[in-house]
C-alpha cells in the first residue's frame, strides 16, 4: 500500500446479502467488480470481521470463499442476542447486521478506484 491509497467503507467495493437462523447470522459479501476480489480476500478476513463485530461478541466467525462468484460468506455465531424470536433488540436481525459489516474500512490502491461504487 502507498500514500495514494484510499480508505473507503466496504460497501464501495461490494454489496451484501444476509440471513439469520437462531443465534447465527449469515452475511455474504459480493464484489462489485472482479478486479476488487483480491483486495476483499486480503482484507475482509475472519479477524477483521470479528473486530468489526466486537460489540456483538461473536463466539465464532467463519469465512467461506466463493472465488468464481467473487464472493465470500461469513457465518457469525452468537451475534443475535439469542435469536430473533428471543431477542428484545429488533436491530439484531441478520439483515441489519450486514450494514455493520459493509462499513468495514478497506484500503484500495488508487489504480483500482475506478471500480468502486458510489461518488468519485
């Protein structure tokens, strides 16, 4: 990485799909452009996601890579306050948690900035 790199939220590189079952959230991250895939693999790791969700205290974060789709799937255990039906906190649904993940800061080389979504 260099001084000309950008730091942007993950949503500029990818979009997400989510679901939940019991006390487990399932969040997929799909690159907007194939050129961004390697950056996602390099920086959106199990450790980075666990740090991003530290306040939710996941008991485990597992990443599954889907390289032909330029996507990855994260399974976060223990982040839904016991599960959607048991939680008093409606914001604990898996769909709401995807926004927390998509706010993860990612460093992007300036040469790849043209592939980012959103304002230039």
